[in-house]
């Protein structure tokens, strides 16, 4: 992309927590941004509009005359419907448009979509992100990209408006493969974080000390810095929902055939399910400690018996 962002017409499909923040950042960077969401009236639409984006009721309306089309929706079937389904991108995008999906869908589906769009004369990058709602709002996401070098070069100026780094990881599906690695790290980090807070509570240690003292030590992590304070306040509002993490852990199983021995991942999945059972739908992944409270209660009852 050699033209300035102000001359670039971009569409962003999916106005959830992540998509709306990313669309807003593209608009603030100067791009002409049009947005669409499956459910009208969602808060994310207003967030994008307040940053300068224009909302449309249909995909075809949003992507008209757009050379680059971003998408960010919940699951693989949703991405396929938006990009390949009736009334979707493949049927109404201008010839040669570059489609960039920032959802997490797994490498096999990404390859399938890339191939299907190619038959329609469209290009595709799988570009999942990490950094949570904070990274999306602040434009500090880490973006993992799969696709062709030339397409990546064209998209890079826009990606710089979304994140602190964007890396071409290989051909189609490669960004998704690395994102699955990232989700294993995130899930395992939450195990350690939940247990650290449980130990601190057991010894009546002020939970703020975990961040203040340990945050710059060998045990420091993004999870401790960003999610630790939320755990300390029992703030379980979603930056990244448990439902979405469970979907990503499911994708790991689907894309590896369940042939790898991943005990930490399996334990994390079990505890996320329990945390959701304890706290209900719509919680962020930092609610995993709810599962530990349940385990502690069960253990105490067992000892009393």
C-alpha cells in the first residue's frame, strides 16, 4: 500500500469488543472505515462511529468500493458465513480485494477460506491477534499473519494502526497455527495466576503484592500485569470471554486430531468450564479462580467427612 491511509477505503465486519476497537483505531489513523455487525444496535457500532467510521446494515453496503476488508467474528462457522455465505464477502467484494480475518478459527479453516476466496478472485490473510481488550483499545496488539508476502506488505500500514507488532509467519494458516500456541500459553498462565492468588489468600498476603513485588521478577507475565489486578478486585467483566477461550481450546483439539498429549491445556479447559459453571456466562478468563474456590470447598467437605 503506497497511498496514504486517508485514501484507503476499509471495511470492518464484526463489532464485538475486539472488532469495534480495531475499527475505531483504523478510523483514527485516517482510513475511511465502514463497519457492519450481524446484530444491529450493539455498543461496538457506536464506538466505531464515534471514531469516524460509518455503519451499514448489510455486508455488501459496508464493503462497496473497499480494497481491504477486515473481519472479526466469534467462531469458524461465523467466519465462513460472513466471508463465503449468501450475502457475504465473496459474492459482493470488488475484484482483487484483500480480505483480512482477525478472528481465531484454526489453520485448517483458514486454508479452506483462502482457497475458496481465491476462486472468486479475492486475496486472504489470516491475522489473529493477541493482547486482549486492552491491546485492541490501545493499538498494542500482537498480530500473527499467514498468507503471501506481497499481500502482507500491502496490509502492513493498516496493521501498524492496530498493533505494536505484526509478523508474517508463513503461508495461509500459519498465523492461526501460532495463535493456537499463544492460547496454550494464555491458558497455562491463568492456571499459575489463579494458584498464586489462592496461595496469597491462604497466607493472608495482600494480593496487590503479587503485582508490585513479583511483577518485575521471573514470575512476571502479561497475565499478571493485566489480569492480576482484576482478579484482586474480583472483577470478572470480559476482556476475553471464557466461552471464546473454550472455543480456542476446542480448535487445538480439532486441528491436532487430539493426538498430542497436552495435560496443562486439558486441565485449563476443565477449570474454565467449572469457572463458567460457578459464575455463569459472559465472564472473562480471569474468572478461573472461581473454579479453585469450588475445588477448595469440595476438598474441605471431603476432609470433614
